[in-house]
C-alpha cells in the first residue's frame, strides 16, 4: 500500500487528477494474479482506498468487460448467466464508489 500511496501523492503533487484503477496483471511468467501481503485483492479495494484517503480529489475510472471478466469465461460458450450477473454486480460496486 505504501507504493500506491507514494504514487498517488506524487501525481497529486504534480496536479494530476485522473486515475485508472486496475487490479493489474500477474507478474511475467505467472498465469494468475496473486494478492501480495498487505496489497489489494481487486480494483474495488483500490478504488475504495483512493476514495477513503483522498476523497473526491481524483477522478477515477475503472475497467469493465462487456462479456464478463476473462476469469468468468469458461470455454467457447462464454460466461454462464450466473457468472455474468456476478461480474456485472461487481462492476456496479466499482462504479458506485467512483
């Protein structure tokens, strides 16, 4: 979290107000994202941290997937209706914190 706050404080000090909040990709050579100790599990956690610490200073944007997050897609058929609805509910929670 220190690195995130350092980055946010640096861009704030330089007058930057727009932030794209992403969970991030797994490190090179790894297939799955693994939360680091003390880190954020998802973009929603990052959005909530930014709002809690910086209020409305930053304009925050987030990613959304029209066919559901790739982790929700199983095979060629895409996401199940249940998985799609779960992903859509998560996106609504992210947007609700913007």
